[in-house]
C-alpha cells in the first residue's frame, strides 16, 4: 500500500474481526502442469479459386445472383444453398471471406500452432466453436464439412493429440443441429476418453464436463437460457484446482463487436437469462474460474474482481480474414474504454452489469492462435498473432495469490464492509486497483485474528518524513519514516508491572535505505505468547530482511492486546495492498 508519512498497525484486546475471501480446496498432484493449443473460430470452408478472390476480395458491394450461382455450382459444401434465402448477401460474402482465408492464411496459422504443439509438451487442442461455416442445406454434406474440418486442422498436429471443440452457431446453421450433434457427441466422447483415459458419462448439451487431473473442464451451449445447470456442474466439484468454462458466445458482454449486439449470441444474454445470470457470475467468481469464448472475431481479455472473488475471460479469434489482422497492438487497453457503443438500453444495461467488477480490459481486431499454460501457481494465455511462433502478449488468467484466500476486493467490498469496514469511506480507482486514503483511517476486518500469532504484510510508500514524534496511542506495533530520516518502530519501554511508557526506536535493515517516494513492503510478525513482534522489509532482491537496533530484531508490543483486530493508517496516500495471515490461515487483502 502507499501511505504518506506513517503507517500504523493497531490492535485491540477484543472486538473487530478478520475475513478471508472464500477459499477453494485445490487438489495437488504430480504432473499437474500442462499446456493446451487453442484456436478461435475457424469457419472452415472450401478454398476459393483465384477468380473469386480477384472478383470479390473487398466484399464491399452486393454480388449478383448470377455470380452466386456460378460460385455454388463449383462449391463442395454450398451447392444446395439458395441465394434467395434471408440474409443471402451476408452469407455469400462469408463464403468468399472463408474461401479466401482458407487458401493460405488459415492453413499457415494452423500450421504455426501445430508446430508449437509438436515442439512443446501439449495435452490437447481446443477450438471454441464455429469450427465450420455451415450453410450446406444438406445433412450429409454438413457432416462431411465437419469431418473435413477436423482432418484439415488436426493434420499437422501430433497424430495422437486430442481435439476438443464446443458448439458454435455456424456448426449447426441452416437446420443442421442434428447433423452436428450426431457428429459431435461421439467425437467428443472419444477425444475426451483419449485425453483423460475415462469415457465421459455424457457429451450432450446444454452442459457437460470432465476432469483432467486436478482441473474441471465445462463445455456449454451458449444459447441455453438457464445458467443454473452450468452452476450446478461447477458446484458439484468443489475440490477442482482450476475451473475452465468453454462457451462459443462470450459471457462478458463485448463492447467492441457488431456481431455480439444481438442478445442471443451471448451466454446469459437473453432476457430469459436475467434471473440466473447473477448466479453464474457469482459461481465463476467464487471459483476464480477461467472462461474461453469466441464468436466475435476479436481478441478480448477481461479480468473481473468483485466481492465474491473474481474470474477471467479470454475471447479468441482465428478468423484471419485480412492479412493486416496479425497484430498485437490493442484498440483498447483501459477499463474506461469498456463502454456501450450503442444507445440501446438493454445493451447498455449489460455493459453496466459487468463494468463495476472489471479490472483489466484488452481488445483488438487480431486473429491468431493461442497457448494455455496451466500450473499450480498460475494460468496464462499466450497470444500469437497470425502465423507467429513467438508470443506477442501473455495474459494472466489466474494466479495462486488470487485464489488462495487472498483475493481481490472491489469498491463495494471496501465501502460496504463485505470484508470489513472502514472508519470512513475511501475513494477507489478502478483502473489502478488502488484506494485513496487521507487523514486517519482504520480498516476493521470481519474476523479478528485467533491463536498466539499474527502476520500482516503492508505495502506502503512514505511521501515525506514524519514532522513530529507523536505517540500512536493504543497501538501494539507500528512503523514510520522518522523525523531523522530513519525507519522507526513503536515499542514498550521498561516492564509492564512498573507501567513505564512507550517510544519510537530507530531501526535499520541491511541493504535497504529509508527515503520518501520509495515503495516498501513491510512484514509484521506478532507473537502474543512472548509479547514480542518483529518487522522485516523486502529488499531489492525480493527477500525480507529484519529491521533491527543494536543487534535486536524483536521488540516489545506496545499494548496488552492479545489479538490483532484492525489496521490503522495515518496521513494521506494510496493503498495498494494489505494482507493479514493468522494462525488458522485466515487473511484479508485489499488490492
């Protein structure tokens, strides 16, 4: 945390409380580190002949009925498609777009992903729906398109690498839902069995799941209107280390894609989903889940934090429709950019629903391929624009610190006391995850420490030195940057029976120079059995070194408190982190 002038740790013998954000039991096992090759929408289709690429490369003008007929006459998959159906121009231009990109760009993108999978340990290939274009108007032709897509995509990957996909709207478009399900259900059952060694009980939508070692993977139909079955599947497996949810339509409402404005293209976007959407939001947050989605043909990253915990979502895209879309330069990379581009009240309402908990936001128009890296300590997503073989960006999807009971607390929690209460409200900055503090403020967690010891870690910056030697009354331990420019700790002098007073003691730490304007991380360890406490500070190498005076690194508690119940800040500054760890593993983090 950043603190001006002084930071005080205040204790009381009774009252107060300490709260730990919900902890998820996470099984640990050998070999729990793995990677996954990830593709977004692929819209597999027949590669175009050069004459069609030359004629319709820009796709800006309507295509004549004669030219449509000439194309479909040569098409393997769209010969039965009618140019008189609703949306004919839009669909036909999609055929041309797909045919152009599957001549060269998409095969090179898939080949780059396959090369990485062949050179690095990879558990499986994940594709997030719209595997094919669809629009075949014939069940057997649609089935052939699906099989051809699998063959074309997995051909360059290691032959035994499982290939998992999820239902997308194009995968069953033009009346082909049964054709898709007849293909996908046995295909996914076989691929999951190949991956896990266990045949899943079901691969039927609206939701099914499987365990991959310690982790729960959930696949869902994004057009389902009831989120409760998805939540029930997640709740039924409370011991999973990580929870991954795969959906074609994003859960987090896109603020930048014209293809997502229709509510039916969003998981929980329909009016009938409003009643169950909050449960899914809370369930994902409590489990610190990781969501993968597609559909928008954009690369989007969302990092949500709220009073329940938080979750991350990554929307991925492999529709490389133009050569210039192989870039990692963001169109938007600030939370303030997450605003509704439409005046539609329902759409603005959805944006407003997700905005309060959004902490990080990234959006660009790029297409590419991705690699998911999973471990006990972190989950990250590497983004490779186009056919790149070096990641341009790496997105954090989960960290151990974020989900081990030291989660994120947003403004609502800080102000309303979800994890505790401030003596006065604080001003919260959504973009920096920091809370402004001025004057004399005390944070009282909802559960006080228990047992014989307590540890509190405080990140703080002194903007100037103390100007007085005021006594922090009622405080058991404290640190400040003294009037003499040295670190000082507050301690009892003499003995308790004689009732002698307390004083500031100059202390120093090897390799750490006290000065204003530098952020320090202090760690207080309080031992109530011996009535002593120690303070250490993190050095430039990331190690904690003790603060000491004349060879002594332990100091007498300055009060008769038997537990830690609150943390007091005096001065003005910006709070970035406060962590309390107690003997029973309870903790609080404000970040």
